[in-house]
């Protein structure tokens, strides 16, 4: 059904007016929560600036996952460059996929995967216990903020080469760096990270062309109790991740449900997340003769999540972002960002060990891994629920003028 897009024309406005209007629209969209029973689960607005067109997209990730969102942005870019373009239609729908995937859940492989997780569930450590603000305990609206950093193409190339020399993937290196920084703030060195995966079971040749939510939760147990070289830890964490992913037919949601049944609902909250999209499709595929859009603002907010570290390739380099619930300690979020960025640049060049403080000694601010900022309460209470929303603002340069076309 055709819909009219809201359009704001600022081509004659001053730079300050343009910046203020863009900020106003982003503030209205980036924490929007809609009713999942009402279509559509997204909002798209356009702002025409003197030098570009900004598309503001707010989409509920109940309907699409990260890879599907990139496909939508690619389709949007293609149709912007050529309104008559139309991608091929897959031979199955997302509903067809869901029905087929339910059949896999009753297979012998699913029973083996379930037995694997049920045997491990009692030893699964809790989520990291990080410092939080008082607001996390008193309720109220949840607000997220984004911290971001970029690694140049040259640095990312060095990272990949050094990782490969040690038999590691870039994702394993970044995941291990993230785990080590989280451990600096956690009260305990054993914890579980929430690692979303985008699993598409091969039920049809066109499954990679579907748009939908294929997200699965991987509960990754991390144990950093003993000091070890960074490369050894990366191999251990990467090996554990691969072993877990070899049992995909028992989903993380099932494991969380069983965990809640055995330990209580609070124990099933895993709010520290690491999302790698390094193996996904490019953010937006180039269109011959059309300007390449740039993502100038993005934010995700996820129910019962404190920190979501996201890594993806961008223009040959590495983009790293941290979407943090404001209920988390701002110092902890900033430390995670500043400590992970050098790890992205240096990779596995030097094996490192994790210093541990001795029993009975007073902790110091520089060494203690369990230090909480002064005045921060000890709590594992998660922030209130809010629906996960992603707001992106790709910018397109205006197309050259040409003859009008209608669809």
C-alpha cells in the first residue's frame, strides 16, 4: 500500500537551522517505541538539506535483524538511485521459513543440541555484575547513548593479519578484548556474555534474500580467573563459541527459559552483549553512477540490555560502537570504549596477561578489577523493558536532475 513520506525541505536554511532540525528529528525517532500489533513497525522521514538528503529511519528490530536491516538500506539506496528498479522476489516468505524451522526443532539433531546445553546449564556463570546508577533500581524510562570509534583500513588490515598468524578471527580477537575489559569492572571473573547470532537455516535456496528477524541468542561462558596470554584466551573463547554454535537447534531463548526455571527469572537476565557483524553483507552496496550513502547517526536500544558492543566493517576499516543504557555507570562505559579501541589497533601483536590482585590486599584504582566508582550501588537489577529500536540516518547526495519518472 503506497504511503506518503514526511519531507522537510531545508535547502534554503542556514547551517544552524539545519543542524537543529536534524537533531530534533533524531531525538523524536531514536527512542520511539511503537505498538507491535500496528503496521508498519518503522518510520521513515526525509530531510532535504542544501548539500544532501537525509533519510531518518526508525525500525523495530522485532521485525528485522541486523542483516535484514542492511538489505533494506541497500534496497532503499537502489530505489533512490533508480525508482524503477525492483529486486527479485524470493520464492518463500518469512512465514514459510518459520514453519520450516519449527520442524527442525523436533529433529534428532535438536534433541542432541538440547542435551548438550542441558548438561552445561548448571555450570553456566551469571551475567557480569557491573556498577549501575541508582536509576537502575528506581525504574523510569530507559535512555540509551552511543559511544563509537573507528579503526582505519590500514590498522584493520594489520589486525586481520596478526589474528590470522595466530589462527584467530578478527571477531574472536575483538570478543576477547571486550571480555577482558568487562572483567575489569565485574565483581567476578567468571560470567556469561550475550552474543547474538544471525542464523539462517538452509531450508530453501532463497533464504539469504529474506527480510526478517533471524536473531538467535548465544550464551557464552567466560572464565578469566587465571592469568593467561591474550592469544591463548582468544583461542579458548573462540573455541568455546564455535562449540556452542555447533548446537544451534537448542536456541538461547530455550536455555534462558530453562535457566529461569532452575534459578529464577533474575538469573536469566544477560544484559552485557557483544554483536559482531563482520561476516555480514556490506552496510550498503554501491550502485553504479549513484553517490554512496553514509550513515551519520545510529542507535539501538534493547530490552534488558545494559551495554551492546557492536563491530562491523565500514569502508575497509572497522567501526566499533557501544550502545549503553544510561543506568550503567558512565565511567564503566567510557572505559570499555577506550580500552577496546587500542585492542582493535594492536590486535594480537603482544601476548598479555591479566593481573589479579592478591587476597587480603587493599585494591587500588589502577589494578583492582572489582573497583566500583564511588557512590555506585552494587546491583544486578536490569533497567526497565523497552522495545529494541534502531534509528539510522543515511545521507545521500542529490541525484543529478533528469526526466521525471513514475512507477
